């Protein structure tokens, strides 16, 4: 295919559990001539140096230095939830297009500052809400948009991680996050995208004490959130990160939506693919989310909506570099306003937990 743009030059901030997927996603695009992976910044130098050697890229200990020196078009941010704002603002102020992992920021004010900066600089601001790229969710969104389900009235979503996520993977910063920030925002965005409405009121109940007492991780165990949307639709969102290590998948998740003319249910964990290997127990596979395969050149690749969502950001930058306007792209990717709306629900849920009150949101 003829290309009339220079492939996007990307730097990644954060090379941990999820940042490594960003690195691999952009690396694969580089192999296909669609992007250039240039640099990585992460705090832990030894792991950073190893990753940089593997991908043949530059290591930076300081993200500001990377943004200034690495000659980048775009920066993707996969650092702990509460650190996104400072990094996004630094990248945007240097004129870089930015992909931010969910949640965009853990404050409404932070999201608004990032949106303002991106609008002033005229750069792309995309949030990695990859549930929008799941083919099952895309089919549901299309049916809802076409009116097949009538008026969307109510629904229920659940997203629950195994406890190794807060205990082994994120113990350092899980106390600065929560099931709402780490998991809930995925489904707040997904539901908003499907029902095309904003939250009007938020009520939350939460449980804490189990992770802190049993594992020394001082954070919420589970949070249940009830949201009423401006359309009148009412949804329950349950999020937790305390499933036992023996559970068959790292995450249990799904949703059901009921309208005046129909119902749609997606079990996003149990998709009908199961295995059991000696000494490993039962396991379910969500190959829609991520799968490994070899391409015709024998290169080891990962595919699935988790990867596509990140790659779509790089493709959007390529579209911009080939002359497509931000205005034309608008509505075709999760943007800063989508990030803001998910954050407003999550922040309101935490305010509701603190006050015991129903939080009303202004439109
Ligand atoms: N889209 C998804 O489904 C999904 C899944 C998991 C995590 N995430 C999100 O991705 C982000 C990262 O999560 P993770 O699981 O990879 O966390 P992690 O703890 O495994 O990795 C965090 C990385 O950030 C780096 N870092 C921390 N402070 C830094 C600083 N000041 N400068 C440079 N680097 C710094 C660390 O060195 C580490 O490499 C979070 O926002 C999380 O919510 C998204």
C-alpha cells in the first residue's frame, strides 16, 4: 500500500505489566512499516534497559528528558493511575499526540486540564478504553444505535480481578487506586458509549478490610456503584480485585443491557473456550482480548482488541500526519471528554463512599 506520511515516532512512558503491551503493539507496527518505536521511560533502570535492548530503542529515566530529546510525534502513557496527568501535560505542552491508559486522570480537574492543553496545542488526545474494540461490544453498540433494543432502560456490569493484581502486581500503588479506578472506568465508558448518555447521579457502597488485613494492601476490596444516566437508564457496576488465585481467568467480567424491545448479554470472561493442563487447573481463554500467533515471516505476534486499541492511536496519528483533521476523526476513538466522563463517575463513586450520599452530577 502506498503511504504518503512518515510513520508516527512513538515513545512510551511506563514499561510495566501493561506498558509492555504498548511496546509490543508499536514494535509490531514498526515491523509493518506503520510506526517507529523510539524510546521508553520507566523508573526501574535495569528492566528498562533490558526492554530497550530487546526493541532496539533508547532508555530514559526521566520522562521530561525523553519528551524533549527523543524527537517524538507521540507519547503513550502506561504509568500508575494517579501519575497520568503530569506526564500527559508535559507531552502535550511539547506538541506531542498522547495516548493515556485508563483512567485518564483520577481527578475531574486533571482531565479538564489535559483536555484544555490538547485543544490549545491541537494534538490528538486518546484514552485507552479498549472495551470499545471488543467485537462483541461493537455488535451490541451497533444494535443499540440502530434501535433494535428500543429504549435502553437498565443494565448490570461486573469486572473482578484475581487478588494477585493488587497483591503481587500493583501492591506499591494499589492504595492510590481502587477497583473503581482500575476496573470500573472500563465499563462506565463502555456503557456511556453504548447508551449515548451522561451520568446524572452516582451512589456507591464499598467494602474494605480484607486486602489490608490479610495482605497488608490498604485499599478497597470491592465497590458497587449505581448510576442513573440523563436518558433515564439505570446501571449497576460491580468491581473488585479479590477473586481467589484459583479462579479460572485473571479477570471475571461481563454485562447485560435491557431495553424496551430487547436484551443483550455478554459474558466477557467465559467465551466458550476452556482448557485444563496437568497441574494447572481449569482456565478460560478470552482470545478476543489477546492472543499470540506467528505471522508468515515466523515473527511472534500478539493480536486482539487490547492491542488494536493501542495501535489505533498510532494509526490516528498517521491519519493526522497524512492530512486528516482532528475534527474528522472525532467520534471514532475514545477522546478526552470520554475520559473525563468516566472519571466523573469514578470520582463521584468515591465521594459517595466518603459521604454516604447520592452524588448528583451537573450536565
Ligand atoms: N487498558 C487496560 O486494560 C489496562 C490493564 C492494566 C493496566 N492498565 C493501566 O495501565 C497503567 C499502568 O498499569 P500497569 O499494570 O502496567 O502498572 P505497573 O506497576 O506494572 O507499571 C507501571 C510502570 O510505570 C513506571 N513508572 C512509575 N512512575 C514513573 C515515573 N515517575 N516515571 C516513569 N515511569 C514511571 C514504572 O517504572 C512501571 O514501569 C495504569 O494506569 C493501569 O490502570 C490498563
